[in-house]
C-alpha cells in the first residue's frame, strides 16, 4: 500500500485505478481507508504522507468481506469489480501461503481469471512459492489450472531492488567488466544477507521456514542468477528469464555427503525462547552454502551464500574476489596476496558498488595499501530510487514479467536446495551454535577455510 500510494503521488497509476481489499472482519470502505491512511503514514520511508494528496488516492480504496475458504467471497469480489466497471485485474495474494491454492481456485470459479475482449487478468503470488520442490510443482500445477503462465507473476522483491537491476547494466552496458567475469579471473564469490534483528514476533512462521527456505532458495539464488548468468541476446522479459533459468539449472545438485561439506546450519542463542518456537527447535536461523555452477564460465569457482538473523551487521552485498596478481613483485609479505582485488555490490543498507585495489602509500619505499573506488547510488543520482515494490507493482500492471520468477526458475531453485533440506530434515544439530551479535557459527568459517578462503566480516 505505501508503494501504491507513492506511485499515485507520482501520477504513475492508470486512470480509473482502484484497490479492492478483502477482510474477514467486515470492514467498511471508510474504515479500510482510515486503516490504510495510518498504515501508509507509518510505513512510508523517506517523506511524510501528503494529507492533500491522500483523499484522491483513498477514494479509490474499497473493501469486501469474507473468508478465503468461503466461495461467497469470490462472488462478492466479482460483484464489486463489476460495480466499479473494472476490466483489467491484478490479483495480489499477500496472504498466508497455505491459502494460495484455495484463492486461485475461488477466483477461477468466479470467472475472474479469464481474459477476454482485450481485458487482462494477472495474479501476483507472494513468497514462499512452495516449501520444497514437490510442493512448488503442485502449486504450479494448481495455479496453471486457472491462470496461464504469462498471467502469473511470482514475486521476489529482491529482483525489484535498484542495485540488483543495476547488476545487469553494470555487466552488460559496460565493456570492461564482462571479459574478467569468469573462472580465469574470479577466485570466488560471496553473497551475504545478514540481519541484526531476530524473528521479531514471527517465530511461528520462521519455525516452519528457516533461513534456507526463507532467504537462500528465493532471494539469494535469484541474486546469484543475476550475477552469474550469461549475457542475454536481448533485453526482453523471456530472453532475460531464459538466462536466469539456465544458470539456476547449472547449479550442481549435491549428494548427501556433499551437503555435509558444503552447507552449514546455525541457530542463535535465544531463538528457542521466542514466542511460538519449541524449546528443542531444529530450525536454522543461519544458513551458509557453497555452490558450484557447472558451466564453462564458472566451473571450479565457489559461490558462497550466507544469511542469518541476529548477526553483527545489517548488510546485504555481493563480493567478487579476483585472483591474486600472478607475481608478488613488491617484496615478501607485502599486501598483494593479503588484499586481492574485490568488487563489492552493496544492496543494503547503502546501495552502491566499490572496487578495492592496491595503491602505493605516499612516501619513500614501495609500501602498498588497499584503497577503494566507490560509486554510491544516492550521491551519484541525488534522488531516491523507487522501492522494490513500486517497480514490481508497476511492472505487473504494465505486463512486464522480467523481474518476476517463472515456473522453471522457481523449480530449478528448489531443486538446488532440496538435497540440503532433505539432509537437514533428519539431522540433530547441536543448537544453539552462535551468539547473537556474532557472525554466525564457526562451522561456516571452517567450510571456507577448507578451501583457503574466509568470509568478509568487516
Ligand atoms: N517478500 C517477502 O520477503 C515477504 C516477507 C514477509 C512475508 N511475505 C509474504 O507476504 C504474504 C503476506 O504476509 P503477512 O505476514 O502479511 O501474512 P499474514 O499476516 O499471515 O496474512 C495476511 C492476511 O491474510 C488474512 N487471512 C488469513 N486467513 C484468512 C482467511 N481464512 N480468510 C480471509 N483472510 C485471511 C489475514 O487477515 P487477518 O488480519 O484477519 O488475520 C491477513 O490480513 C505471505 O505470503 C508471506 O509469506 C513476504
């Protein structure tokens, strides 16, 4: 809703735009508008809500009542949309995932999914899309019974982030990076999504999901695909998604033995005392994996992905570490091997890109020090970029699915994590194994150390 409000305030919504919400509490339109006013005022990030603009936006908000399990709800939605003379419809399932199938079937029965007379009907499905490969396949089948694939928009809000989109511009609009973007020059890649907060009252949800499902299967694999995919032949939705899908399919599927070597689970001390979390919970609040991508570009280059709650810093970034210079010619023990070139794409909290390289320190003698060449989004463009949801909502309305996940992408990413899910489902971990405010379990450090690498924990 804050993103829709922002789009409205920039006059980017189409004429006649309206929102019909649903509630099981019998909320009137007036009450819904006032609830949304307070929520938008609370959650707008940069600027306060403009009270002059609000009434224009709010008069297009409506609410109908009913339970997702009750067919009447879908009849009421259809009736309301008819009254409002709405033809192009975007259904947005910001609902518990257990209702996705029920709602899709309900929309189908109420004849709300059929596109006719040039009117479009689309559906946005929130994450998580399934909880393993099997359930994701079943969900795909269930949604396909009602909506065709081009009507389906599976949202992964990471793909809507400016910096993640900028990876495509960085890689494919510039001539100098792509030639070194491969196994000959890249030593390894680290992708980190670290949070300082814990489960924040969502212990019940998190207990069922865990870090691997919640972050790695979805967001971090999509980021990996963006960083590692082959250049698409054209910048059109299906060509870009084809390349992302191809990359996800190239991820090596681990055996159970390989899972033990290449995946680490962690749980912070205190998780078991959170509300709705059992005292012997084996759910991971931290996950780290070492992936291999089996294609000519990346064979032998580890991609380390990690995510966790209650870690030392709130940061999401991608670090591409390049090989050392072939010869350390500035004397023994110099900085050349201790500080290899590093390209860092910062996704959060401050969006930007920096390149680390060695420089001569001023003064006599040849002493070297790492320095950094920085690009900062805010400083360079001087304006706030759109929030991920603004970009994604507008794209869905415009019928551009480039930043949404396709059926084959979602299944390929589940396939990549499935052996880890299987192995962890019966493992008895020695949890808790990391302290809040640390960088996670020591096993994750050991996993990299075995390959002569270490996490960037600065
Ligand atoms: N993209 C991300 O990173 C991210 C992060 C968090 C969540 N999500 C996803 O976003 C979606 C929404 O999350 P959420 O935390 O807002 O979910 P939620 O609180 O569990 O549920 C959303 C809404 O569904 C309604 N609802 C539940 N059961 C219903 C029923 N039987 N009939 C009618 N309405 C019912 C709830 O109404 P009541 O208020 O009446 O209970 C609530 O308003 C989920 O799919 C979640 O997984 C995504």
